[in-house]
C-alpha cells in the first residue's frame, strides 16, 4: 500500500531537531495520514498531511505553530508537540502523544463494542466538558467536535481529544466548518462561521449521543426521509432542526422501532438532565446565547453521577427526586440506599461511593483528586454501614437528639437517618 | 452485590448503504488490465471494511455487476461489507455498458430497495467505449428515484476510455472521471472510491471549505495521480 | 592500526588587533576502540558574542557523541551501523543545544537568540577498526589523502551558499545541514591522512589545487621529519598563514597512521 511516509524513515522535529523514526501506518483521514513513530525509546504519533490538503488550508502551518506555542489546555488533549519536516520535502506534519490501547473511540461506544458502566460514561462526559472549558478559556475554538475526535477509557472514563490541528483563536477564519450531524444549525445553513458557541452546540450533541446513543434531532422527520442525502441533512440539522423531545412540538418525536435508544434512555435519566438537554435543543438551537456552557454541564454531570445507585438485580439506576420509577433492568420497584443531602444535591451512598473535596469543601468545587470519605461496613457487624472519614480533619456530627459527636480521621459514622455531618464549611444530612 | 448489568438499549440506529461495483470485462480488458482491476479491488476490501466499521451511521452492503457481451451479476446478493470477498473477473467480449446500467436500475427500483436508506454508491470502471445503447441504460437508471439519488463515480483505465461517457454517468460537473494510466493509480482510485466516497455518502467527514458541495452528497477531492511527489506541491 | 594526531589553533592576526579571542576550537580523544578528532569555528560577527564557547562546546559534543557511537552496541553489520549513524545529526544538534543551555545558565530567554550567541561550525572524524565516519556542518575543509597520494573530499562541498555565509549549528533547521559520510574499510581503503581545517586556512590559498598540494606536503614532511617535529612547528606556520592571509583564526588538525620507521634528519622546508 502506498503511504506518504515509509517505515524506518526518519523525519525531524522543527523545534527540538529530534529525529523521529516512522514505525507503522496507523490510519488515514481527509487531511493526512497518521503514523506511529519513536524518538529514542519514546513512542509518539505523527500526522503527515496530504500535499493537496496543505494547498487548500493555507493557515495550517501558522495555526499549528500557534497551537504548539500555546501548549495543551490540559492533559486530555493529544496536542501537537512540534512540527516535523523532512529535508528536500515541502510537506510537513506534527508530533503528538500516542493514544494508549485502552482508549476506545466514541464510534465503539455507538456500535456497542465498548461497554462502559454509567459511572465511567458520565465521568467521560464530565472530563470532556472540563477539557473543552480549558480550551475555550484559552480563547481557542475547536471547530470540529465529533465522535471521531474523542476517545475514552471504558473502565475509567478518562478521555483523549485528538485532531487538534483545527483549533484556532476564536473568531479566526479557518478551513474546517465542522462535521455534519454535529454542526450548529447556523453553520449548516451557512449563516455563521464556527465559534465557541457553535462548539458548545456540538458538545451538547456529543454528550447526547454518548448518554442516549442517539442523535437529538433524529425523530419522525428523519423516519419520513427515504434517501438520507445532503438536502435531507441540511433540512434536519440546519433549516428545520427540531428536538425529538421538544415539549411544545411533538412533530419530531422518536419513532418506536427506529429510535428506541432515545426512548429507553430518556426515561431512565433524572428530570434535571432531561431539562438541561431540552434547553440545549430548544432555546439553544435558535439562540447562540442559549447554549449550555461547560460549567453547567460539569455541575449537571457530577449530580448525575452522584445520583447513580444499584438495584438488587445489579442494574444501575438514577435517583430522581421528582418521580418514582421501577428498575429498567428487572422492572421491580427500586429500593433506595441511604443518601446524603448536601445543599440542593443528593449523593447516593452505595457500597462503593466515595466523597471528594468537591462534596465536602465549599472552596474546592470540582476537586476529585483524593477521596475524603468512603462508604464502609462495620468490621464486626456486616449489616451496619457507615461513612468513613478519610480526610485529615475531624467531622462534627449532630444526631437526631441534637447531641454532638466528633468523628476523627479514619473513624466512621453510622448511616442512620437524621444524622447531619459538618465537614468543615459544608453540612450534609443522611437520609434513609 | 451482583455483577453490573450492561447499559440498556442497542447500538446506535443506522441505515443501509448499497454499494455497487460496475466492472468492464470486455476483451480489451484482457490480460494485465483485468488483473490490475482484480488486484485493486481486493486491495480495497480491508480499508473499505475499516471505514465501515468506524462509521456508526451506515450498514454497508456490496454488490457487483460485470459487463462485456451482455451484463451479469458478479455478486448478486447484497453482501454485508464484513463478508465481502472478490472472485477474480475474466475478460472477453464487447462493452455492453448500457445493459449494466439497466441491471443496476432494476435493483434500485423502489420495490427492491429498503424503505429508508443512505444514498447508494455506484462505481463504474471501464477502459473503452460502450458498444450498446449507453444512453438508454443511463435513462433507465435515472428513471429510478434511488438511481437519481445515487452517488456515481467513474474510473477509466488507460487512454482509450471514453471520458465523456463516464462524465455523463457521473452527472455532476464538479466530479470528474478519474483516469488511471498505471496499476498504482488504479489501486489509489479504487481505494478512494471504496473508502472516502463511501464515507462521504453516509457520514460526511469534517467539512472543508471550498470542497465540491453540489450533488447528492459532498464528494471530497480525489487523489491526484502522483500525490506523493513533493515537487507538485509548491 | 594506530593513529596519531597533529594539530594546533592560532588566534587570528585581526583578532589580536581587535582584542577578540580565538573563536576556533579543536580537540581529540583516543582509546582502544576509536580515534575522534573535531574542529570548530565560532562565528565571527558581532551578534555571536559567545561563539568561542559555542565552538568548544561543539567540539566536546562531537567527541562525546562519536565516542559513544563507536562504543554503542548497534550490531556488527554495516547496515545496522549506517542506520545508527542516521541519528547522529539530530543527536549532535540536540547535544550541542543542551550544552549551550547549560553554559548560558538562563541568561538568554529566547532559545533562538541563545543558540545564535554561541553559533559555530563543526568538522569531525571518527576512525574505528572498521570504518571512518566524517561529519560536517558549515564551512571548513575536510580532506582525505589516500595511500596512493590522491586527495578526496568525503563530504559534499556546499554550493548553495555564497560568499561568507555558512550553515551553522545554531540554525533552526541545523539538522538538515549536517553532512555525514560513513566509509567502511572493506570497501574503501584506510586513509593515509585525514586533514581538517577551519576556513581561515584554505582561504589563504589562491586555489584549491594549492591547498591540496599543501595537504600532500604535510604528509611528506611528517614522513620525513616525524610527527613531533611538525607539531612543534605548526603554530608558527599557522600564525604566518593568518598574518599573510585572511587574518582570521586558523586551526589545522590531522589524523594519520603511526609510523614506526627511523626518521632521517633533513632540514625542514616551508609547508
């Protein structure tokens, strides 16, 4: 097979003058080819552009140089490290970290070749929101969020974002407008160029896809299209976009037999998630200012993860303060585990639940680095469950009779109704 | 606790995409040309399967028609791409290209096609001039709604090919027939048609500005005959 | 075979007048496995203010790198050695940059500016039992004298640059301008003399044939008078060359097989 670079070929890093030896061809896209390569003993990935693509995208070189100078927004990006060139060859490419084998594509998720738990899946969604927040906060725009550019570890929910060569300063004119099905309607119609707000729309689509395994605009209207061609796509995603769960307009509702995933998952998630998706694809469809920002996604997704609990059958369900549901897996009435009410949110206290500084310290929102508390079992009495203090500070607990006790580090408090725990600057109440 | 149960639901909903090879097996293809075509198609199977596996929007089904004196199904049953195999073609006879289009048209009839589909892809490979009524064949194809909606690619082998006929078949002035003057180009073009075009017809990749935008779906730029030579770039 | 080294470096006549240091550097190392010799010419213009240090760092980097290369366990066959040599340009540029980073000690923030301050050329040769490896970036001369008295240039003479421009270790794409040649002794006989000189030396000859003649004369003189004698005279000759010629720093260094015959005491003539 003819590829642009051959194995054992050496190319050079522009910045470091490092020599990179090509190992194997990994894949090709519309812009170029990706190879596995090594420098000294370190494996990297190298993307090498098609000559015709370089001609079409005049800003590519400058854009990559800017990205390399700015550096990666966080560790979740397979960010360009340096440009690579070859003597006597006008072509170029860039070096990026190599994706580890435990990362699967979102396509694998869609095709059910990767089966993360709800916990890992929501963690992946959360990390995506955080990484795009970092990118946007740097004044950059990604321009092409879609499921070919994101990878995730089905066990942990860690994510990697690749194809960062389209990233540019927000508002810059670029070569890429996005990927159909993910582009904001104003982009599909050609009314506006990509920007941070259109990235936010694409992010909402991607999150919906990941959580529901379905596109939020593919309902009755999609079902009525025989040949799904360009004009059909333009209508569905551009000129007549309508959310399949639009509360005001059911003309694009999911069709049983065709859009079953959407129906199954929509019912399964709690109301607060449905509400935020509804806003994303009703007001957010028409008005760029109505789009859900990453910070709101972070809060919602953390709450969603905290509301997970196990049915006796093993099925994972979500606690929904607004409705009582049966388990989706065994259809029996759900029995709730003890839970912790922290301000307006509820954390389910499952056998494997851990609390982090995010939960226990007002000043450390979004800090999930080390567990501060964990559900455990009484060493002598396996029927007694407790919450163990894994922090360095003592907790003050108030019992229903208003007596006060201290829970020193490593000690546990009984999971009994009516106990309130003061972690320091946050007080939480145990409900059973 | 019991083992964690998988999340509910099935794979993401998708649509079938019907892909047709239309291969010229006339006498002039005898020898090297037909063997090069066989090789190029076999070479494209794995990349085609890879593209399909990475595309959750489509279920790719492959069929093939051969034409020389008359036209016949080479692969009659719509075959899932994962199971697609290529039996070598042999060459002999005249170039009844029109009949091949008739044959494709029959299968693109509304009665033969599933209710909901992605645009079908037809790839026509030939080295010469049609010897039968090409226009009647094309008219039959275009009389079918699925024929009209199809994405059509024409690949010419050698210098005797009638590019005008291929252009008529393509029916989109922005997509030009590809002319392969050597085995290497043929491999490249066949691969392009079976991967890039396949992808474009189902889940278009990142939209590059200024790419061909009319037609049923946007067709990305085809590889040039000597894409690798750096001197061509600047 | 055993190899001996003769060489010296003198501060240019004009550098003495302008109170500038000798911006050339040279050094060699020898052990059981190999002989390595390197010569560098730090850039003269005023923007390369630390080029004399840059030249010393380049020479040291070359000695370390080539010595390591000769000792590395890359395998015996010439293909494996050739493949390993493909990495030398990049390794050299990186080693030199690292040494500059250390020497600069945070003085110059911008990397491009930093390397420019220390800009230098480099010539180096590595001789092992099986091969000779020649390496060059920028100007300077590297000539090989064969046993039958022919002179050869193992590295291509760069024709892209005009006048006094030179490629340099401090360039952004320095790695592309590192010339390298690996000659295995089973194909190409061992040299009778390898001659390295900074451009101040060749510039004092009117044409290249005169320069080649001078190299042949050197060998003749060494054969007649012995290496020690030539070594002791070399500095004086180089000073004369600089005064009468370019006024630039001049450095000359040679590797040649050790000769053990008795020498006759013949009066020295000018080389």
